[in-house]
C-alpha cells in the first residue's frame, strides 16, 4: 500500500518530466523577453527635441558643433562614428547624446530638426513634430548671424509668424498642453521653479505666484524659445570697417531683449573662437542636468561678445539701465503689431519688399517696431555701394545743353511777354502794375542806395586834418548848408553870383565835397592854389 502511494505521488512528477521538454523553448523565450524588456525600460534614455530655425547649412553645422561639448565629440570618436547631418533640403535632422560630467553615463538624447527658411510651405513639416506627448520636451532655437545684424528683427518676425500659424492649426488637446507648459514656465520666474538661473537655487516661495512685469510674456508661443546670435567676433569688424560704436551695439541688445521678453525667450551670443554657455543654457532649458556637476546659468550683459540673457531674468528696468533714451514701451507695443501674420504676404527675410499684398505689411511696419530698427541699424553694404557708385560717376552734375537751356528760357520770356501784354490790354497800365523793366530798375536803384549805406556804415565818417584839428567833412558840409539856408530869408532870391560864377558858399561846399571823395588826402592850401 505504501509502495502504491509512493508510486501515486511520483506519477505526476514523472509525467511532469515528460511534459517539460515540450514547453521548455517557449518558457525560455518568455523569460528572456521579459528580462530584456525590463532592462531596456530601465536604460531607456529620455528624449528631448530641438527645432532649429534660421541660418544656413553652414551656420547650422556651427551651432551643432558649439552645442556638442568636447566630451561628446570624443565619445563619438571612441565608440562609434558621428551622427550624419542632413540639412541641405527642407527639414533636416540629426541627433546628439548628452553625457554626464564623468563622460560615462548618457543623460538624454537630443533629436534635432533643422529648418532654414520660414516658408509657409514648410508648416506641414513642423506640425507633426509638435505632438501632445513631446510638447513639454521641445525647445525652439532661432539662429541669427552677426554678419547681418540689420536683418535680425525681420528674420525673427517671420520665424515667429510661422510658429504662431502652426500653433493655431493644432488640435485642442495639444493647445491645452502648450498652455500648461507656458504656465509652468511663468512659475519659474526669478528662481520660483526648478530652472536654475544662478540666482541661488529654488525659491522657498514656489507656490506663490509672482506677478508678471511690464512687457513680459505678452505674446506666448506655446514653446520655450532661445535666440542664438552667432559669430559675435564680427563685432570688431563692424567697428573697424563700418565705424559702428557702442551706441549701435547697445541699441541692438536693448531692442532684442525687449521683444524677446514678450515671448519669455532667452538670448545668447556665440563665437567659434570664444567659450560660451550655450550647451548649459540649452540643456537647462530642456531640463537636463548633470547629477555630478551642476552649472548655474549666470547672466552677462557686460561682455558684448558673450552676452547671455536667461529666460525669466530680464525686465524693462534692466534694459533701460544699459543706455538712456531707449523707448521700451514703444518697441514692445510695436512688436505686437509686427508679428501679426498676413496670409497673403510673402515671407522674405532678406529685407526685400513683399511681392504680394505688400501694402498690408507696409502699413504694419509704419506702426510697428521693425521700421524703427531698420532706420537705426541701416545696412552698411547699401551705403558703401551708393558711395562707390557716386565715386565712379564723380561729382560732375548733369546739366542741360546750351540749346535746351536757351529754348527753355525763350519759352519763359514768351510767357512773361504775353502776360505783360495782357495786363496792358486790361487797362491796368504801367501806373497800376509796374512792368518788369521798371521793377528791375527800381530794384537796382534801391540796391545801389542800400549798398552805399552799408559801405558808409562800415568805413565810418570822412575826416581830415585842418591846422592840426581833425574835422568831419560831412558835419562841416552840413553846417555850411544850414548857414546858407539861415542867411537867405523866406521868399527872397539868393544873392547874385560872383564874377567867376561861383558864390563863396558853393566854393566851400565843393571844396569839402572834393575832400570827401578823395578821402581828405590833400590839404586846403594845395586846393586853393
């Protein structure tokens, strides 16, 4: 009985031994699949997205090289080849891995999309990138170049217009997520959130809503924005070749800071030859921080080649301090007018006039801030080209030929003659309406008299020396005339002339008049003889 029970107990195990080889392959597959899935989920990298707008294929490549630290470059060279960059046509793509400070662990992977031209035909390419699940991990970067700073505001306007147009076309759920992202960014103001701007870490007033300042977050884009001004070493070339001064550079910085405040954007100047904080700024904006070494983002408005304005740091007061006389309110108000999209306007970032419905954009530019910027920051290349054209032509003026000039004067004289004859026929005559010749003669006589008076005032009275006494000729002549008039009674005839035909008074008058004409150079005795 005991043996039977033992056999009964072993019978299932014996059956199990026969059944196990049949399911062994399936069991092992399931076991390894679950293990691989768990390991993959534990080591799955967080993905971040960057949409780079503007620039050229070359400047976009420079941006990617600046964004990639030396550790990342060495990592690619050591483990695998560098990712390919495809940015020659329409929407380009590449990726980068963000390594920790010890260069061993990968913190996140950046998927970078590049779009050079802000054409509306590319809006359909941008829209799939803005998914509901990826909005919170997406950053927009606009590239500008110090080669052409006079085009910055126009280029930035077209990029923002395109982003606003794409945002409007998204579904309601995605728009709600974008609003939540913007509210979260506004709560990070002045160290009020997890974003570290070097102001001392996270504030203890994290739950207290700090009111927005003037001109701050007025025009939300739904995505964080960073404007990168490349090749800041060209600032010296602008000074040396085009005579730019500190006033021009301060005006550009004040203008850019004012309009970027409305979008809550950051601003950074970069140069391939100068170390900068671009990688730290981009990584911090995307929420990627090294676990071993935290690098706070510090603002810089003093060094003009390494300017850095973190998001949520700037204010109108800080902008005014840079240089007095800058109208922050007008620029901020005008920018809201500039970024209003016109459906029929062509997007041209080269400073050319729009080709379709251009009057609409021209009216906006008159009331916006774009026209004020381009007037204050003109294109020196156009000025130089104009100066060269003038130098080639010379300073000679183009004049009419002799025949053309005489013909035009003959027509003018005929019209004047006809007008004069018409006035004479109407009975006005020369008494009421002076002729042209009489007017000219009167004008000449009055001009001569006036000229003589000015000469007399300038040289003063005519004086001469008579017996050691300075005598004024004009005064003496006036006294002689007055004496002659007093001696002759009213109604009486003047005395008869002397035998030689001249009276004594007339002789004296002629004598002094002659002295006045000759400047008193002869003595009375020489004249009498």
